[in-house]
C-alpha cells in the first residue's frame, strides 16, 4: 500500500502496479492491440540499435534508480536495467510509468526489479523530489519541469525522438502521422531551464520491410489512434507496393540535471 501526507492510500494490485491518475481523468493510453504490435516488432530486434544507443547514453552514469516515462511494454527499460547490472554487478531498479494500465502490466511482468505506475505525464507526477538517478523517454511525451523535479542534481535524462525521415517510406503510402523537422532542437530548447545537453547520437539504418512489419509499425504508435483497423485496411496495406526497406532515423539525446 502507498500513502501520502494527506492521508490518501492506494493499493498495489496483484499485477504489481499502482494507478495514480488524477480524479475523473479521461485521457486514454495505448490499447492492447497497439501493444501487441509493438511487442512483436521489438521482439524481432527491429529497434535494437535504438535501445543500444539509449543504453550507451545512460549506463556510464551507473544509475541505481531509473524512471521510464511512457514505458510502453518496458522493453527499453528492461534492456537498460540488464545492461547496468551486467556492467556494475549491482541491480538497478526501474519505475515503469505509462498512461496505459495494459502497458504497465506488461512492463512489470516477470521483472522483480521493476515497479509499475499508471500516471499522466502531463500532470504532476506522483513521485518524490530528487529520487531518480536517470529518466528515460522513448517516443513518448515529455514534462520537463516534472522530470527536473524527480531527478537528483547531476542525474541523466535520455530522450529518443524521431527525425523527419523516420519511416518516411511508410508515411508516403499514407495512414501515419508526419514528424516535424527539427524536433531534437525543439526538445533541447524546452529543457534548457533545467538541463544541460551532454550527448547526442543520430541512429539511422534501413530496416527490411514486409506487410507484417509494415502493419506493426503503423499499428504500434500514435498513428494507430487515427487509423481505422479492419481486414480491408490490412489487405490494402498488404497489396501496396511496399519498398524493400524503411528508414529508421532517430536522435538519442542525453542531458544532465543542473
């Protein structure tokens, strides 16, 4: 059971996470169908170079506590915690936070080193001040002031953002949201009050594409909220003249808490 100074009490459920959304919240997180597509794509190793770059950005600081905001299935967090343990011989702990209860349930499953939190990143985070050594945000919304509050001084913030050419071949076919140009620069500007930029890595490679992978890429992210999925739409995607590969292009940005 968790509690606060005001006397509120919240039970950790049998799946290993607690829900701390604001009262009467109507925000909606990723659906089980979206998470299924994401889980399948990530399990294939399609985004392994992105996870490797994230680990390289965070592991040198040897964090003991990591908040993964917008954790999804927890795949990036799990890899980071395992890498920290392998490098230092000490097990770090992770807090997997997401708006979607279905996502948090997957992130904590089989991971005694991960606690789960259902929360809205756009609201004040139900996390104490200066308790995290690192915060990671992969393809997820950001709350710079709250990330600064929960990070200790000198802590690491690592963010993965797509470039304008990320999955460009699929976007050209239609059904996926565009990525604005210069996103990394706008992220850095939004953090300047609290964070110093320390490293940036551009990860770019060609990912082999087939109808199944195209469906996963389209269905696992924000575009899925805007696309009506049906057997007809799946057949249309399969019948499209898909390119042999699709461009993966992201920036992995690291910052230090002032």
